[in-house]
């Protein structure tokens, strides 16, 4: 398994079992895109199939799936049929990507010059055994200008048995000369109900238990891409022991907890700069991406507006909604606009934390409670007054000396207090909640070999959220087993379930035992023979 983080989003690569298993094999199974499917069926029925089609739309909405089913319909032994039989040789070969007459080319992988040249050379050869020779070119916009030129020549006068199905996420990058020769279909992101129904259908068939709110979270993440939704579901089914909960989705995606977002909003409304910045820093030190934090705020505020305007019933902190009642809807939207604006800045800037802080200041100014502001202003005024009085009492010379000494002492003391207080709380929590044996027991229940591997290491120390596990060099294998990302995630999830806190497992090698060469006796022997170690055996 590999998880790739790309601009704040996790893209799952290896988990494709479910996606493959539930890939639609006929038009009736296609999720959404009903209008497009209807048009295609009609063209088959009335024998009006064009020679080139362009399927444009966001990722994971069914572009190549529809193209493949279309190809099957055209070449099916029973066809051209409105739905493929999925039993004949042609259908089976296309399903297995083994058809000699339906060729799939990935425009992104090598930008296609050689492939397109091949098409040009082979275009006059009849199909090997089917009715049509069909080229499905995915991400066609990635082709080089030379490849497009070559393609254009073929498109101008295609033999009747040649069909082109192009798929793209960026139709604007395709030359108009190509687009004008295609029948174009614009696929839309899938609707919430469409994705939800599909997810529930898969969960039913696979015996996966899932909370409805978790499906909502999956939909919010996948933004209408069914492929992303299914990949995420598959990840979650491995990650969660029993029922998949919405917290599991948030945890796996690195999304901030809803409560932390609500906390920030409350402090913004209170015009409490210090606390809202503290909230922000806490999330960032927990490893949350500022962009995802802002997205979390936007989503929460959107829910608040929906609730405030009584558009839809949603589960939300009523108190927080009430707090927003003091604000005009336009003011809320103005704030959202700021957040969106800052979100795009964050992607470009090198100091996302600083910019997020500035944004919070802006929101404080816009949304902060005015009454509170008055109180604070009075407080500040009083402080200023006192300061002036004090200053007047002290002579210039004294002021300089006392000022520096006094400030220095005060700073030191608060720092010390904070440190001591902080440590005490930390220790208490660890003693209370962190039970390594219990964690090992839970790991054992999940996978005994993993627990055995963990036991070969020693719980070395806990620093903040990092748990260091020390392994002797001879247990390198066990260390790598703990390091394996899916095992690591699992252990961290177990710890999270038991302690309610997010920890990171960091396996380390014991440096003292790192190499036998370090042993003074061995050193002597090596020196004596003036040699070197060429092989080590246990
Ligand atoms: Zn067939």
C-alpha cells in the first residue's frame, strides 16, 4: 500500500480490489450519468454511432468505464447491443484488457508519439476478429503536439471500422481541431445520493458496517469521484475493527476534529485572539495541514448557515448556531470569501501558519462580538492609565534599571511555572491513560505476529506525541514489520482508541548494539590480523 499526499489530499494507490470488483460491466450498473448513457444507447439502437467521442469530466466519474462498456456493446458477438452480453470472447477479452481490437492508450504515461504513429500505420489494417477496431485514449490532453497532428490526420478520414474514444480531465487543453471532430459528452461529478447508494450497496455485499455520517464524510472527501470514494471505503474497512465511524474517516484523512474547529470559531466570536491562535497552533502541532483546517472551518460555517436559514436539518452544536445569529448572513459570507481567498494563498506561500494567523485576525475583526470588544477596550484603557501613573512615579534613571530587571524576572518565573505545570499534566495523563501492556494485548488480538514483533522492541520513551520503540540490531526484521505503514497505522489507531490521543510510533535501532565491529574485543582482533570483517553469522 502507498499513500501519497498531494496538495492536502490523500490519493490511495494500491487499494483497488473493491474498485475492480465493483467496476460496472454494463450500462445499467453505471453510477449516475444517465443522460449520457441514454444518448449512447440511442445511437447504437439507430445505428448512428459517430467515429470519435470525447468524454470530459473530473476524475473517477466513469469516463473510461463508459468508454469500455460502449466498446463492448459495439464488438459483442450478440451486438452491436444496447448492453454487452459479458459472456462472449470479445466481451471477456475487453473486460480483461486483452482484446486485440480494443486498445487502451494512457496519454499521460508517455505522451503517445509512438502509439499514435502505430495507430497511423495500422489504421488501414482490418480488425483482427471484431466488428470494430477501437482506440480508447485516456488523458488525451497530455499528448504532444506532434501526436495530436498525427491523430488529426487519422481523424480526418477514418476507415468505417475505426472508432476513437477519448477521455480527459482537461478538455480545454485539447486542440479545437480535434474536439470539433468528436461527439462530446461532459460527465458531471456524481451526486451525493448516487455515491451514497453505491457505497451502501458495496457495504451490504461485503458485510462492511458503516455509520451514515461516515458515508457523508467519505462523500465530502471524494467530491463526486466514485473511484476515490470506493478506495477510501476499502482503506477504512482495513483500518476499522468493527463499524466504520465518521471519526475514523477524519483520522485517516488527517482532517481536524470537528470539536477543534468549533472551538476556534467560538474563540473568534469571543474576539479572543490568544485562544483562537492557541487552538490553531494545537491543530498544526498535531500535524494538521492549514489548508485542511481552513476547509474544516468553511464546511462548519456552511453547516451553520444551512441550519440558521433552516434549509436542511443537520447535526450541529446548537449553541454555536445561536452565536452566529448575531451576525448578518452577508457578514458570514464575507468571512467565507476571506477564507477561500486565504486558502488559495496558502498553497503558494512558504509560511502557511503565518497567513492562517492573519486570516484569524481578519475573522476576529469581522465576526468578533462587539460587546466583548468594548469590555476589552476598557480593560486596555485601564491598563494604559495604570502604566502612565506608575511611570510618572518613577524617575527616569530608576525606570530604566527597574524595568529591565523586573521584566526579566517576571518572564523567567512564568516560563518556569508553565514548564512545571505542563510537565505535571503530561505525566499524570500518561500514567492514567497510557498502558503499554494493554496496547500490546489489543495488537495481539488484531495480529499476533505483529504483537510478537512489537515485543522484541522496548518502549524506550514518549516525547510529546512520539512513542520511540527501541530494537536491537538483530531484530531489524521485527522493526521493519512495525515500520510497515499499514501495521503502523493499525497500532496508532489502537493507541488512539485506548488513550483518545494521537501518537506516532517511531521504531529505532539500538545504537549500542548496532554493530559487532564496535565491540572492543572484536576491534582488537581485527587490528591484530590487520583485517576486515567480510561476513557475519549468528
Ligand atoms: Zn458479448
